[in-house]
C-alpha cells in the first residue's frame, strides 16, 4: 500500500513538473516585462497562440500586459471606475445611456494612446462601446438579450 501511494505521488510530481516545464515563458518576454513594470507584484503568466498575457498587481491595482512572441509590449489593460473616464466620455454615457447600467469598463493603453471599452446593459440588450479618444463613443458590439 505504501509503495502504491509513493509511486502515485512520484507520477503526479513528474506530471506536474512536465506540465509547468512546457508552459515556461520566453526569457526575453519576462525580461521585457521586468523593465516595463518595475514595481509589479504577484505576476501570473498565460500563454496564448499569438501573445503572452501577464496578470499582475501594481500600485494596488490589477493590470494585464500583453506581449508578442518576440517580447514586444502590445498593450496594457486596467479596469477603471466610471469617474476615471475623461469628462466628455462620462457626460456622454450619463446623457445618452441613462437607462443602462455599467457592467464592465476598462482602459487599453497601446502605442502611446488610450482607448476605452464600456459594457452597458438594460433589460433588453447589452452594448459594448469603444472610444478611441476623449470625445465620443462608437458601438463596438450590440447583443439582444433573450
């Protein structure tokens, strides 16, 4: 019985080690991340087909950094509260979508520019709006609820 438990434990350990070894992130990407985000903590990596995603804490906020396979920073995403939107965008939401509630809001910074995505809902539909600047929203996606 003890041998069986020991063997099973060893097989599990070897399997887990192999799984982590196959999921190792390119050293160039981790080095680039360390240069870009000096104060990052609790970094977790996730590899996708076309990019690598780092989820981390920085200055008390959870952020997401996306890197290409050749270690280039593609963009940084952070969730924000509506009061952190540029005033024109916030005013537009309050005036044009006052019968909706906000279910998701994030800022995407890439190439020195920021854009915003907001998900709005009411009883009938879900809207995802995008703003490439600070002045207006465009409908990115509209879904009817069933």
